[in-house]
């Protein structure tokens, strides 16, 4: 019999839009043991399908193979997580040249992958269930800088095809929703699973910050991780007068106060090096919320995440057109009128 394959250990970078998550993902993806993958915004839908399938498997417990075999929901998810891990690494798993003794060798053969999909901020519970040994890095940027970056035309040349412009209200709500979700993940799973870093530190001291991230991931530092910083300049900082002007707009003041309060809290915690322990009660609350969403076919990604959130009704639309109407309903839950 062959040796057991090591448990998947993917890395997920979390953070609001314009927080530096893409830069950090790109930097970590230069590491020889970390393969950067493209967006994986299908994980939540896949997790909902698994949850519904497991529930169906237990519906008739007297003749359920899952019950007889003693398969728990955590084992069920992790089994499929191992399959996803193989798919992610398939592009490099067969690479390299074969030596005379039949052993394949390759100068690039990463055993882990790094993912910076924005919607993953709202699916940490599902990701931990699929990949129990996953690690997360939450990168935080000052709220005023994020809002300015998302509401000004001046960053168009920086982001080019990925340029996105929101209203100030949309930008504040997006930062609040994303940051709260990531903070809740920190508090639930603990600082041993979710590391928080600051974008300011990544820009000002990239090597030191990347060393901290890699130490957390259990990987040695690789100078290649600094490659993306050769084209990063401090010019993409928001203009102070624009931020000051926003503070004087009374209609947004309540939302601003909310965001600024959370922003100050996060940065105060960072200065005190606060660490969280795993909180089983919070994890149980996440599980209950996920189960409730599954029953209604709802996504946990809010509409404040442009291009990733669900439809206005919050349902998981966009399923393949070749699915029958009945099967489509079965996959996403009940009809709206049956709630």
C-alpha cells in the first residue's frame, strides 16, 4: 500500500477590496511551495451542495450508509476537500522530467496553494470544513484609504481593467461587511489559524511582513516573494483633503463612525499584539448560520462585494442552463414563496 497523502494545507488571503490582498497573494505565490491559483468563488456553492447531500444521506438513518459507516459531516467535507486539493495542484503534480529510475523530478513542485478570492472572506467556516489544516491571512487597510481608493477616478490608471468605482456609502459598507466577517473568523478559529497583518506594514517593510506570514505558514522565507514589490510605489496613497472632505458629509456620518470605530479597534489590537484562542461557541454559531442558509438556498456573500455577491434576493442564481427546473430548485433550496 502507498503512503497516505498529507492533509491539504491551502492558504487563503482575506481582506476587503483595495486592502492589499491581491499583492499579498501574488507575493506568497512566488514561494516555491505555494502555487497561486485563480479565483475560486465556487467553494461556497459547493459546500452548500455537500451539506444538502449529507443531510439527504441521513434522512433515512435505518438504511443510511453514511450512518452505518460512522461518517461525520466533518469527514464528509474533508474527503471532498482532498479532491479539490488534488485538482488545484494537478497542473504541477505531473510536471518535471523522469530520471533513469523512473522517478519524476521537477524544480517547481509546490505542495500547497494560495488563494486570494474576495468572496472567501465570507466563507471561512466552509473552507475550514473542507480543509481542516487551512491557514488564513487577514490583511487590513485603513478604512479611509480603502474608501478613497474605491471612490476616486485617480486610481483608474493603477488598477486598469480591475478598476472599480463605488459610491462612498457602498465603499464604507463593503469595508465594514468584509472586515467584520474576517474579524469574526479570527475570533472563532483563533490566531493560530487566522493571522492578521497590516497593509501599511506590507508596503513599508515587505520582507519583515512576508517573513512573519511565512513563519505563520510554516514555510521558510524565499527572496522570490519580494519580486512583486519592485513595481510598488507609495504614490497610490489617498489624498488627505479628500478624506477630510468625506468626514464633513453628514449623511454618511453614522456609517463613517461605525467604520472608524472598528478601524481604530483593529489598529489598537495590532499595537498590543492581541491574539485569539479558538472559540467553539462562535464556530457552532457559524455552523448554525451556514446550515440555515443551506436550507433557504442563500449565499453568505453580501451584495456589498461587487461582482461576487448573490442576486438582490440573496439567492444563489447563475446555475447552468442545462439543469432541469426541478433539479435547479433542489440545488438552491425552496421557492421564495415557501420560506
